[in-house]
C-alpha cells in the first residue's frame, strides 16, 4: 500500500454492488489515525472513513490506476450478480 499523508489527494475505487457499478471518488485526506484515515470529497465535502486493511487495492494516488481497478471491480460485480433480481421492473416504451 502507498503511504498516505495528511492533505494528500487520493482516489478511491468504490464498488456499488446494488447497481452493478463501481465509481472513482477523489478524496483529500483530512485526518489520520493508526488504523484508518478520513478523506473528504472536495466539492461536496462528504467525509469517508477508510480503514487501511480495506484500502490495499482500492486507494491510489494516481487516478488512472483507480479507474483501471474500478473497471475490473465492475466486471467482477456484474459476474457475481448475473441473473439476480434487484426488484426492478422493465417497461416498454411506446
């Protein structure tokens, strides 16, 4: 894992399993703890606590690395959820 310092800009590949997607979130590190760090999204100021044990393959200093991992996670999520019903209803367009 890359070293994370205070005020670093990091990119989080965040899986959204309920909708078969994965997005990349830009975070500015605002607090460091022994086992986790807190990053805030610059435009909305939404804070996210990320534990170091969970961030090995999902937090990067380079956006392009995060995007490539997000694409891989999205493919994995789609394969896991293939054929599952999420309670969505398909409607015909007239």
